[in-house]
C-alpha cells in the first residue's frame, strides 16, 4: 500500500506539471517528493525489523550493558523490591 501511494503521488505531480515551467524546475519538484517518499519507506522498513543485521540494528549487547548498569545502581541504592520475576510476570 505504501508503494502504491508513492506511485500515485508521483503520478499526481506529473499530471499537474506546469508546461510554462522549465524541465529542470519540474524535475526538482518531483525529485524532492521522490526523495522524501523513498526516505520514509526506508525508515519504515528499518523500524519494521530493528533486529535485522546491518547498520543501526539493535544488538543484545545493549541489553546486557543495561543490566550491568542496573546492577551497579542496585549496589548504590540498596536492595529494592523487584516488581516482576525472571520471566517478566508481575509479582503480587
């Protein structure tokens, strides 16, 4: 659906192109919209699968570091009741 929408927007811009303008002006107008749409589609693709290997992907190392930081804070603050068990279920 996103690709169909992108094609429709580019088609809409081409239908309403002004013949009085120079070709490079029209190319800049259509090109800028295409760049924004491609960027948006790439962003949606990246956000759809953040664990996919590649640039900017989330790694388990970040969670391991977070757990280490939490343990350090726990040593400073002291023992506090943990709201959930090891599986993430809320303790009553």
